[in-house]
C-alpha cells in the first residue's frame, strides 16, 4: 500500500507519544520515584503511591471520556481535544525534570497529569483513523501506527539509556543530570512529532451540534448501549473477562520496573529489560496475529492469559537480572498479540449493525483497565509489610496478587459461548 502524507502524519503521533509510555511511564518515573523523589519512604510505600497514581489516572480518563467523546463526535473538536491532552502531557513531562529531591507529592501530581494527557488523547487519536483510511486500508494503517509506536519508543529510550549509562558522551555531569534531560527529551519528542498530525490530518464532522446537545446525545447513546448489552450475554461476559485480564496485562506493564527495584535490581538492568520487551514486541505481535488467524483467536487468547499467569508466578520468585530479562522477553512475545486478538475476537461477537456502538463500550472499558491491578500490587505489599513480612517478601506478595486478575479473566473467558450470539 502507498503511504500518503496524511497516513504518515497520523501514524507519527504514535511514534511521538510512545516515548512517554516507554521512557517515562514504564521506566524512568518508577526508578526516579523510588531512588530520588521518595527515597526516604519505605519501598512498599512508594510502590503504593505509584499504584494509586496510576489507578487515579485511569479513573479520571475513563469517567471523562464519554462526555468529551460525545462533544468531539457531535460538536467537532477531535484535534482540539487531542491538542489539549498532548500539551498537558508534554508540559507535565518537562516539569518532571525540575521536581526537587524528596518531593514525591509534586512528582506524583505531574505523573498523574502526564498520564492523563497520554491516555486521554488516545481515544481522539484513534478516532482520526477513519479520516485517513477507508475500510480496505484501515487494518494496515492501524498496524503501521503501532509499528511506528514500537520503534519510536524504543529508539528514544535507547538514547535515554545511553544518556543514563554514559552521561559524559552527552556533556552531562552524572546519571541524575541525565535523567532530568531524559524527561525533557521525551517532552520535545512528543511535541515535535505530533505537529504533522495537526497540520495534515483532516477532521470530518458528520453533524455539528451545540455542546449541550452533544453531551445529551452522547450520554443517551451510552445508556442505550449499557441497556442493550444485557440481551447479548456472550458479549457481556467477554467484556467482563477482558476487563480483568487486560487489567493484569496493563498492571505488569506499569508496575514491573518498580517491582524490580524493590527486589534490588539495578536501574540499568531494568531499563535494558524494558527495551528488550519493545524490540521483541513488534515482530512477535505480527507473528501472534498470524497464528491467531490460522488457528483462531480464542486459542490465542487462552494461550496469552496462561503465559501471563506463568509470568506472574515466575516474577514472584525471580531474584537476578537474568530472571528479569527472561521475564521481559516473554512479556514481549505475548503482550501485543493478546491485545490484538482480543479486539478481533470481540469484533466477531458484537451484533451486526452495532459495531461502532459496542466498540465504544469496549474502548471505554479499556480505559478503566489498570486501575485495580496497581492498587492490588501497591496495597497488597503494604498489607504484607504491616503483617511483618520483609520488604522483599512483601513486594513478591504484591506482584503475586495480580494472579487474581488473570485467573478471574480466564474463568470468565471460558464461559463465553460465541455460538449463542444474536446476529
């Protein structure tokens, strides 16, 4: 397929914002929180703080998404809202560079705002896909965006790792100085590579309503979807299963670095492992999708959840950098594939003629994901600590609690009967 300017411009936003997900959300912020901003706190307490902030960001985005989405769809303004969330994320990320040592409250506030900016903008970015590709090209263009996201995030993070490990090559004083400049590099990367989307991606507005009317129509539609879904039991059960197991997936992504630090692994080992996940993730997602097409998505979803159950179990007993590298590699093998097959399986379940409505609910549930898991990890560790467990053992209990999400998810998924779907 020929890639025109608007397709490349749209996909470059994934390249842009993935720098935040990879460098800040997964790696740098958890490391800086535990070793710099909250170094005087008990390690289990800093884990709880990270879990709480991650959960809050998901809740805020999920609660506001239906209203903002209704305004954007019916009154226009997808690019405007995307710009607002992008600037919120960029400015918050840049300010992290100057957060003082020991001021974990300020750092967590910036992380909360930055993550809201990142997550809140995704729904508006996704909605612009239909403006750059028709039905015959949408799968390829969507995949192209994901591909640029994997590569873009990995490239900048590789540079950031070099900055942290060899600061003298960049004229920096030490790793702490490099960490601060890494936050700035992410903010600039996100800002600069977002510009093509706002310049060259068109925005089509089907019906331009007033904002009050747009909110009313959007909330009415959401109510109707929730009301109607009770008629489609397989869809309802799958969405519940998806909510649990994808919460576990997102929790592993968000909390892995903090957990590794609680076990005493070095920052260099943790960051290298995260890079390994990203570089393995791209080709693995493509292979996983091919296997799902050949053998069916249901088998692939079962396989992915079982692997995550094994990952969680392995994580609770790991103790060396090699163990963490193995863990990162296995996560890279199944992470993108499980997400992709879940979406395609859901597409087979939704009633004919209601795809857009039901995918709106699917995406909303995706935003609610990763609010329970971080709380389980953080406060599970705190509870174990209060019961007399050591820091190391408490952290292991915390990460093991994520098993509840995967086990619940796979049990519910086994109850989905696609042959019972009303068409």
